[in-house]
C-alpha cells in the first residue's frame, strides 16, 4: 500500500509529512518512493541499459545523455556495467535481482521498498545483494525490507516488524524478535 501498488482499505499513509494514501502509484514514485518486485519482470526485448532508462523517462520525462550517464553510474554500483548492452533475457537470477534494484534506484527514491530481493538466491549471491542494500542505505536511502531470508534480516535490519495474517505480532531489534515466542510460533510452528 505504501507504494500505491495496492489500495489500503483503511487508515492513512504519510510520507515526508504528507498524506499520500489517496495518491496513485506514479505520483508516489515522483515523491520519492520506489520499490523492487519479488519477481523480476524485465522488458525482455531491451538491453539492461534500456530497461534502466524506462524509469528515468517515467520520473523525469527524459532519456538523454545525462540520464544515460546516471543509468551507467547505477549499473556500476550494482556491478552490472559490463552487462549494459546485453539483453535482459541473458541475465542470471542474481543479475536480474540487481537490475530490479537498479530500476528502483533510477526513480531517485528517498524510500526503497525491497520486496524479497534475495528470493531464490544462495550464499554469496545473498551477500552481494545485501551489500548493495547496505550501500544504498549509507547513501541516505531508507529501506523497508520485505524478506524471509532470516540471515539477511538479522544482518541488515535496525528495526523489525513481524506480521502474522496481516497483524503486527512483534516489533523491535533483530535480536529481540528472534527470541520472541509469538514470532517463533508464527514462523516456526508450535513445536519451536
């Protein structure tokens, strides 16, 4: 609901002191809210660079030399600069995840909602994506991480909010959440 992809049934959403719950997704994006998607859906007929220029045009209305330079800078930060002219169909799973984050970054967000950015990844790939999120956060971008890979949640999060059937059951530091019996019951079962 924060990004506007879904409409909230009730309540209010505020961003940067402004009520945004009635705004469509594109206006929220222009205010500085971006998201990555759990299932990357690149434009298969486009190169990696062209995929990145789409959100530049969407937010800023242009895709000239300046935007191409900015897009290449983002690809460099994501470790994808060498793949700029490659068809997005040829990317590996971890590269698709990085491109998904790159497309979100092209919107120049203040807030990035990272939806399962590490789903389907393992070991070193998780660490690569996690490092990108750390770097983005260090640049001043607030990140809301929706994630089931506990290793990533524990390393990255300063504050965790756990939901069960859409209701908040616990919030706090990663360490306190991990030890919480309600969280263990909800995520690991009664036998935990």
